[in-house]
C-alpha cells in the first residue's frame, strides 16, 4: 500500500467515525449526519486538522451548527431558548 493510499484510507475511517458520532449525539439518520458533516467539515479541518479525536471533532461540528442556527434565528427575528454558552479554545 502506498503512502498516499494509506493516508486516504485513514482519513476516510476518521471521517466515517465522526459521522457515526454525529448520528449518536444528534439522533440523526445517516443522510442528515453526512449533510451536517459535509457542511462544516472544511472549516473545522482547516482550523484544527485531524488533531482532535473523533468525539471532539464531532462536538466542534455540533457547536458550529448551534451557532449558525442561533445567528440565523436572530436575523430572522425568531427567538431560540437560551442554550449553552460556547467558548472556543484553541490549544
């Protein structure tokens, strides 16, 4: 197995594991979890790479989704019940 192929297969396993965690934590079906993952994947990977474990990576995606939903609801004039405060720390 070449180095490039090994790297790609490792990335795929990591990504599928993150999608599985999203399914469990959010109670989504596979298609919804994939859609949410693909929506925020590049942003999270660009900032943190594959440094966080799969649970942390999935939690970062969930947090970003919560922030986006809150901003969209505020722009449209709808209110969302006050949720958790999300603090971003980058080590």
